[in-house]
C-alpha cells in the first residue's frame, strides 16, 4: 500500500479538530504541542482536495490551514515570513485597521439612543 506524507500548518488549536475530521482516513504521524505543524500519512488513493472537503472550509479558514506535501514547503514559507517583515505600507494599513476597530460605531450608538 502506498502512503503519502502530508504536512498541515495552521493557527494554534487546529490539531484536535483536524484529527477528528480525518479519523479513519489518515494515519497520525507526529506533532509537537508547541509547534504549528501536523504530519499525517494518507492512503495513496486520497487526493488533497478530498481531504480538504472532509476537513471543511470553516475549519480551513478559521485556522488558516496550509497544506504541504514536503517539509521544505513549510520551512520555505516560514523562512519567507521570518525574513520579510511587513512593508511600511502594510504596517500603515494594519495601524488604520486597528484604529478603526477601536473607535465606537456612531450609528450603533444612535440606534441605541432611539430604542
């Protein structure tokens, strides 16, 4: 039987959910509690798309899951993220978004006063 190694990376807390969703389809490889990567083995007939369908879009987007067929893919994305901090424009955009979320919404205050 042919097994394929798959690395799944995501935000903290994704591992238990993914393992439950893929129960019976994968063989759990290894994961460290303090790391954001889960290694699993899949049977040869399973495609990445079929695994993503089993996991579900809500889990994939909530935990920002990324899928790699080799560890180098994960390491490359980690290196790019570590070596390329955000640009000045990106930092300014983040600052504006944070400020916007801190301000109270005027229309919701007016709606409360009318109620």
